[in-house]
């Protein structure tokens, strides 16, 4: 606990820009190489049902070419399960997915969807993939993750990111309590969504967290300073938070 905090860089929005013109540039796989060179500890990519950013070909190339771990974000569907089992990423993070949403709004209801999720967690685990559940920092959801035997949970920090003042402090305590509870129960806690230079330090300081997954802000900031610089600066803030 309170050791090195890994940074997973989510490259989805490099693909968003590429797909705006339908060609090959900018290539998210090239961004993944650059992210690794800048110090990313892993690459995260969300293959959505509608393929609005990352494509099947991106996942195949990432898996073939990347030297650092690939975390595949996926909905709990038979199609995505087959893709995960075909490519065998290091980790698969099960996320809720609604076609009309702009991004992943809210965590997975692991408690309410227990029976639906159980076979997905089991089959991914059997395939040797480290399963993570993207959940709200909530004791009921952590309890479901324990019962599902998920080795990892990722706490949705979107609510924290959108709040300010005392309400943000309350949400930060909720994240800290959830990380402690997961860790106490043998689950490795991660966190992500909406993290920026301005809000990352208090989250990175939560000692039980082992990994942050950050995308939109890093890719957006790279427009101004370059990907190497945006990742280095985020890394420096995370290290500072860990003392
Ligand atoms: N973690 C998960 C599970 C996500 O779905 C996302 C968004 O795709 C992120 C982390 C990264 O969020 P952001 O792009 O806001 O940094």
C-alpha cells in the first residue's frame, strides 16, 4: 500500500479525432507508443459497441505491438467477451455502456446485475485476463465485487471531478473509504474518469489506490504541450501526491 501509483493512459480520444475524418491519422497505436515512452505504465482502450472511437483493428494492433499492459474496457456482452478472449489483453475492465451516452456515465451496478456479470467475470478469469469492475465508490458495489471474485475494482471519479468545495471533499472521503474497504478485502483498487492536473493530487494521495486511468484531459492537453509533456506532468503530480 502507498507504493508506486501506476498511470494507465486512455487513448480513446486519439481515435475520436482520427475517426472525425475517417482516415488513419492520428493513429492511437502511435499514441500508445508515445505514451509508453513518456512513462505510461499501461494503455487503456474502450472498444464500444458502436465503435465510435477505438476499432477492432486498433485492439488487434495494440495487443500485437505494445510492450506494456493493455487494459481493454468493455461492456458485458457476448461480442466483447469473444473479442477479449481472442486477444487476451492483460486486463479487462467491465464498464456499463449506453448507446446514447457521451462517455461512461456512472459506475456498473455490480450488485443489481450480479447474475448477469458472474459468468463474464468467470470466463474472463478462466482465460487468464485480470478482471476489473468499474463501480461507484460504494460499499454495496464493493461487496458485489468481492462476491463476484473480481481481483480489481476501478472507482468512477466522475462525480468527484464535477464537484467542488465541501461536496467534493465529501466525495473524496467516499473514494478513500471505498479504496480502504476494497484493499482490506483483497481487491486492488484503481480509479479514473475526469481526472485533470487540478484534481488529481488528492485522489493520487489515497494510499490504497494502485492505478489511475486517465484519458480525455491528457489527450486534450497534448494539443497544447504534446503527449509526452502532458503525461510527464501528470506523472509528476501523481509522484508528488505519493510523497
Ligand atoms: N476509466 C474508465 C473505466 C473509463 O471508462 C474512462 C473513460 O473512458 C476512463 C477511466 C478515463 O476517463 P477520462 O477520459 O475522463 O480521463
